[in-house]
C-alpha cells in the first residue's frame, strides 16, 4: 500500500466505504460504474489511465470477510468481481501474469469450469485466465499425457466424473486440473463477488 494512502487513513479514519462504483471484469479491466451504469446493470467505463491503473493495483486488498477493495486515500472502494479476485494472462517469458502485473511464480493448482474457464492458483492468489488466452492454454493441457483437442475437452467437461486425468503442463510441472462450477468459485475460494454494506 502506498505511504500517502496510509497517511490519509490516519488523517481521516472514518470516511464511509464506497460500494458498486468499481468493478473488475473477466478480462482484467477495471471499470468505473457511475449511477447510470449501476441503475442499468451495465459493466461501466473501462479505466485506461496508466498512472491510475498502477495506483489501483498497488492498493488492491482483501478485507476480513473476503471482499476485495481499492484503498483510495482514506476511503475503501469495494470491487464487484465478474469472475475471481485476479485475472491472469499468459506471458511467453513468465508463464502467467496477474492483471495487477504480478507474475505467478509457482502455479499450485488449476480448475476448469463448465463454461471452459480456466482457474489457476499460485502465490496464494486465485485467478481466472482471460478467455482470449484459452487457445494457448489448451496447447498446454494434456489428457492422460496426450495433447487434447477442443472436442476432447468438451467431452471431458460433460462427463462430470472420470474421463481421464487432465493436466496443465508448464515446463517440468504437470499441474492436475480439476472440475469446478462457476457458481462455486466464491465459496470455494472465500471471496465475495458483490460486496454490500455491512449493517
């Protein structure tokens, strides 16, 4: 967290929290949701300013209840999550990189949802992989040690149980890929997708 943010928290400790105005979409874009966007349940405007994006990433945190927020000076701005608290992209040199710019040094676990979304966990952080990178990820997947085709993955997903051992192969590591339902992500990984004010 930035020092200027810490100082603002000390100077104004009782600023009300903000809900519904900031979102993280499933491709890792921060979105500003004004009253119009909130009323019509629109995604909001994509934030593109490099300095602001960097500031949000440095001051992004989780509270005790599993809600994620951006500490904007003395105010917590809670984040609506379209998928998971982090979104990952593939990188030719680093493997996976989170939307905050942090590389996933070691991939510990992987899951795939019924919709074909890949979820990874590393550095104690859970991320859905940007769907635009799934073609590349498919090339890293193996079913019982063999390269898998789109149709085979769809068949594996449809089976629910069994269907062979699916792995995500990165360098010399073979990370098992498990099934998970999209509706179970928040409970399984202890986060709140749409934080609400606490009474």
